[in-house]
């Protein structure tokens, strides 16, 4: 747990050595809600929860509280320094996923 003075909010970080599960996300959601209710001051911004895991599951992220919750984040990490090519490929992959999610969000708004 950290307090970011620039963002004026608590930041909770959970490091998982396995693939993220819906239980992990639910647990982080509970922690975020607890900090917002018990620790956050009136002039603080909402608590941010970050799950760092060795692998992510797109379905778990899509159908869990992560979807549509701007305060919870899950991302994967590497136990080694990736090459420049691997970093570029990962950035392009994440950009494509983000663009698809934004298109879906816009389509849902139009309905």
C-alpha cells in the first residue's frame, strides 16, 4: 500500500506469481472498497488497485469487476528483461486490445 501525494489517493499493489483469477480480482476489489470506506479522506481521490501477475486471462479480465471499473488494473509482468522486439510486440498487442475494447464500449453506448 502506498499513498500517492500527486494523485491524492491510496495505491494498493498485489503481486501474484501465477495467472490472475477472479478470486484475486475480487479480493483486490474488496481491499479498494475497504480503503475507500475506512482510510480515504474526504478530499482524497478513489483508491487505485493494481494486480501484477505472471500471466493474465482475457476472459477473467473481461467478465470480472475489472471490466468497467476505472480503479482496478491487472497486468502481467516478466521475470526477465525482455528484448526490444518483445517490448514492441507487447505494446502493439496491448494497443490492439485497447482499441477493440474502446470500439466495443462505443458500440454499447450507441445501443
